[in-house]
């Protein structure tokens, strides 16, 4: 059980158009729109940017490995994942959910056009 920080990085970078960059004492993973996860490798600590509903879902799915980030970020959905306790398939699913939330919105059609 557990996922190494190196494997978590591979999984986080496995989505189309993702880049990584330093973010305070962490590494961030982002789409062109926003950050969807941050990793503090030496602590085996990954934060995922969820909605409150997704936070609750994953915290129920893996209660020993996932918990809301303390404070306001956690209230808004940010979720801490202990890599030493998470199953890879759950982490892969969580990263995919956070990535999907961070994707740019599709362009809106102009009203009145019927091409």
C-alpha cells in the first residue's frame, strides 16, 4: 500500500497539457487554467483541489489517507492525501477528478447563431 512521491508525480503529469512548477515549499501540477494538485515530496503529502462534494467523496472513500486541508482551503474543497496510506487506483481517480475541475471551460456559443 502507498504511493511514492515519484510515482505520484508521474501520475499527476500523465494528463494532457499539464505542467509542473515550484509553488512555495511544494511542486504544483497545473492545467493552463489553474493548479489542481501540489506535492511536498519529503513529507509524502499531496494536496488536491476539489469541490466540497468531491472532498467529502474521497475522504469517505479513503478516510485514513485523505482529509480536508485545515482552514479555509479545506472548507472550499482542498484535500490532503497521505501518500504512504493511499492506494494507487484511488490516487489516480482523485487526480483525474481534480484535473477535470482545473480544465479550461469550453468556449460558449454566441446567442442567435444557428450554423
